[in-house]
C-alpha cells in the first residue's frame, strides 16, 4: 500500500496530545446538567451513562484517526506490465442496395456474400 500524501500522517502526533489535553482539562469543559444530588440516580444509570460517554469519545477519536488516514489518500498500486497482443482488425463494408439483388449469382449477390462470410468466420448463425 502506498499513500499519495504521506505527510498528512504526521497529524497522528496530534491525537495523543488531544487525549492528554482532554483527560486533564477537557472533561471540565463539557456541558452538563446540574442536579442537586446524585441520589436521584441509581448506580446502574450512572454506570450506563459513563459507559456510553466513553464509547462516544472512543468513536470520536477513531473517526479522527480514519480522517487522517483518508487525507493521506491510501492506494494500492499493482504492478504495471505491458503485454503484447496480436490483433487483426477486420472492417466489413457491405453494399445492401438494390443492385445486390441482381441475378448474376445464384440466388443473388447478397446471399452469396452471406454464405462466404459464414465460411470465413465459421459462424453458425444467420447473418441478416
């Protein structure tokens, strides 16, 4: 794997700094609802709230890491190899005007051309 802009990966150094800042100072900056006492909430509700909060913070940092990787534009470069292919181009131009219906060949010119094309390409289908 290769990165088109690998210098964006230097932003990974910011993530630990953000974690340190958040653990020391950021928790007090969160908006909260003040209650007169914690007695109104059971331990189960407090635990579930803290668990959800931690999961949300984990997803925030995971999204940040994925955005940094996306900015670096990862790409998979396969090996390029040149292959030589022999191709024969055949251009078939056919006159389908009324002159092809002349009776100088049996049954007419157009049917003779169709038969010859079948023989040339070994086709089993009807050419119309």
